[in-house]
C-alpha cells in the first residue's frame, strides 16, 4: 500500500464510486492506472490517494464480497 498525496499518476484519472453510494456523498472513489488502483475520500479528494497493486485490490474486493 502507498499513500501518495497528490499523486501525478492519478491527477487526470477518471474517478468513480459505487452505484450503492449514499446520496450524501459519504463514500470512497476509485481510479485505475496500468498497474495500480487509487482510492480516495469522495468528500476531500485533495487529502491524498492510497494506492494498491491491481491484484491486491482485486483480493480486497473479493474478500469484502465473501
């Protein structure tokens, strides 16, 4: 895991959040680069980006689903 505040890798990324997100915008957003997935707070995106390797993010999502 890497906390990369203001990461240039994700500066122009297309961020999205789950369709299950609350209407009051309390959720996280994700974006994908070639090798990493960026995760940030939707309320304060300027605070930074936490990144995971694509395979680590997939394992995380699978664990949450099960």
